[in-house]
C-alpha cells in the first residue's frame, strides 16, 4: 500500500475532470429536453466523492512522500497535469451552480486562485527551463491554458466581468501560441510517446471551452464565437481517423483525456443550439452525449480493473 501511495500520480485528477464534464453535459441536456433523469446531479455527487478521495490520497502522499511530489513537479511532462487539481475544483463549481450556489462560489474562488498560481509557476518554468526541447511539448501543455479559459464560465456570475476577461485573454493567447508550436512538433518531429497519444483529444478543449466562455461573456453568438465552435468541431472530426491508432495502445490514465474535451464539445453544441435555434445542433449534442457517456462508462470499468490488477500507481 505504501509503495502505491508513493507512486500515486497527479494525473489521477483527470478522472474528476472527465466525470465533472459529463455531469455538466447531462445537466445541460436535461435542461434542454426538460428531462427529469437526475443523472447530472447523481454524477455531480459521485464526482465530488471521488475528488475528496483522490485529494485525501494525494494529501497523504504530500505528508509522507513529499520528495516524490517534488520529482513530479520537476518532470516537464507530469508538470502540466498539476492544474488538473484546480480545474477539477472549477468544474465542480460549474456543476454545482444550480444545486448548491454557495458551495459553487467557494469552489470557483479556490479553483481560480489555485489555477492562477499554477499558471504562473508552470509558464515560468517553461521560460526558465535550461534544457527544453521541441519533443518535450505535448497536448498536455494545454491543460493550464484550458483552466484559464474555463474561469469565465462560472466567473460571469460570481465576479466582476474584468476578472473573467483577464483569464479568458490569458488562456486564449497562450492557446494560439502553444497550438502553433505543438502543430510544428507533431508534423516535423518524432511522434508522441504511446502513453501521451490519448492527450491529442485535449486539442478539442480550448476552442470548445473558449466558445462557451466567450458566449457567456458577450451574451450572444457572433462571428468569433462561430470560429471557436467550428474549429473545435473540426478538431473532433480530425480525431475520428486517429481512433484506429489509439485503439491499439495499452490502457493508461491518460485515456481520460478523451472525456473532458468531448464533454466540452457536447456542452458547446447545446449552447450553439440555444444561440442558433438550428435543430442540427440539438441532434448532434445528443449523439455526442451518448458517445461521451459510453466512453466514461468504459473508462470507469477499465480504471477499476487497472486498480484491481495493480497496473496504476506503479513506478514509471
């Protein structure tokens, strides 16, 4: 047990991101179709419980194996997964807005503050790192960026507009810069390592989340909002031919990278339907929700199986 705790990865919080995203997607679908399934609320409570368990375990690791956490933070690949903790808080806050608005506000405040600190620390490390190479960059580097773009979704209701615009601007500009570098790396340099291949789906998240945040900030659908949405949809379509390759790799926790981006695109599609009133987006959202739910269920089973077989929380 002590050895597994020592190797407990920060990337485990990606599970919370995926489940929380699915909870919000179900909540928005239930509101759209006037369903009374309660699935969204049930997913919220389950996700909150899983977050508390993971947070307790990582806190225990912090007190017992602090040097291991320092090693994780110094690892340029694992470094980008630390904001999954703060993003989990932000997503739980978004999911709880209609259920527990007071708790949602606290989660948003704490998540925003922690994510801001992570963003400053991680970008500073990128700038000062003495031996960064182009092959070090991966789609996981978008995780700190996505968190900044995520802030305005609840921030529009919880804080002054300038706070939300600040985080949206930071996230959007860094997304454009990192996307350019990553595309260069993917086309002209060595392929991604197998365990990081599922993180390609993270490319869907910035434009999809950016669309949701932008519409929340501006209150309507304009040309720039459409650019964000349709680019996110195109990246999702671009991922479909890659599924054959992705299906051949072994299971890793990084497989949860499929879930949150898909949830973000599902929610963005529901919002697109509300804004455009085009029936196509309603049916597309339902298809995406079904696919998302199947992926979440499959990954939940695979993760529990991996935990049982001791294939998770082992030394790299």
